[in-house]
């Protein structure tokens, strides 16, 4: 079993003007940075606290730092909190392949084992939520309980293309299917698709805050790390192209396995990326205890827009 390796604490950094490297995401705070060898790749993670393990999985266009509020809040609640960068993101490895949900879920399950645990409370948002759903279905022994933020079950999302409203909401991802061009746009200094998408998806009360401006700056910078944009786009390319390929059909069949872990689903009422009406139907795939909770006035980033409420919900579910 691969072991987790400590990384020396990072020095204070600022978001640079020039193209950043992976060290730019090693932001200082009341957490430790470490590398975890898992499923054949090296994943960077931030860790805080002690107690039962909570694994936090981020989405697009984010990296581990999107869980900054939960890292501190859940650690204060007596939990061991680990927020990795998914493969392709942040300071994690960026291999040429492996950006499908079964592999990403295997990565996350391997992180739990590498940290010396058999199971974890798994929390995922956006793409991290899809990984969390997949992990609960394909690696059920690694998931003690599940919290999904702003993400529909993969089978529910697959079927939602018949809904014209959700189809319009997902239209932003169509250009991501093109080779190379989306990466060029994400990394150009004179274009800002990260800010554009975040303003579209976030709730109005967060958009006009300094915290939102800092988040846009951080995620914009992280997207410009060499090969990070490629990894982010490859997740979307697999999701799109696998719909008509045998591997996608096999994945959909495997995801019919009921989720037995107690599952809490948190969703903003103003989410314009994954509509609440789409995500709400995910409960049909949960055989264990299930709770659906909507957050009024919140968009696609509840853990950043309403951090105290989300942290309290995770802490209560973890117990």
C-alpha cells in the first residue's frame, strides 16, 4: 500500500502575473500540504485536524483551495479533513490520460487507503460530486457517508439531456469537446472564461464580494498552470464522447448499483449549471438514508457562497 508523504509547508505566495507553476497553489494557512501516492499518480492535498476522515473533492474550475472554509471549520469540529487536487489540477500529477469518472473515483478511494483509513466521509462538489457519486457506487467500502454539493447522479445527468432547460445550461461545455482550442482560451492572458463562467453560475450575493474576486483570481491563475487546462478539459471530453462509446455504456450500467451510504445532497436554488430540478431526481439511486436540502439564494458554489451553513451540514452528517 503506498504511503502518504509529507511536504514541507509552503511559503506565502501571491497570484503571479506570469504563467504560474504548480507551487502557486501551495497556499499557506492552518493546514499542511502533502503528496499522496494513489492509483499510480501523485496527488497533492491539503490536510487539517484530527479524527474521522473527511475527503473533500473539488470541481471545475477550482482546486483544493475551494474548500478553505471547510478545512478549518471541520477541523475545529474534531474531524480530519483532506482536500486533494484531482488528477490534472493544481499541484497534482497531470498524466496524458485517466480523466474518466471510474479512474477519478479509483484515485479518491486510493487516497483514503494511502492515508491509512478504510473509509471516509466523502464530500464532492461539481465534478468532485460526480466523482463522489461514482466512488459510492463502485467503491462502497471506502465511503462511510456521502455529501454531494451541486452535482446530479451521473445517470440522472445523462438522462437530463432530454430536458431542454438542462441542455441549455450545459451548452457552455460543447466547445470543450474541441481539441486544444479550449486550453488556449483558458490560458490566454487577454481572455477570462473562468470569471465569465463563475459570474454566470454564482449566486448574486457572492458575486459582489471580495471573496468572489479572490476566488476568480486564484482559479484563473491555477488554470494557467502548465497542463492544468488540458486535464480540466479532458474530464469534459470523456463525459461528452463516452455517451456514444462502449465505455460510457458500461459506466452507466455500473452506476445503476444503488448507493448504500447515507447521502446528503446540498443544492443552491439559483444553480444555473446543474439545475435543481435535474439534481433532485438523484435520490432514486440511493438505497440508504437520503436527504435533499436546497439552499435559498445560493448558486453553483454553496461551499464558498454559504460556507458556514455547508460546513455545519457536513459536520452533522459526518457524525
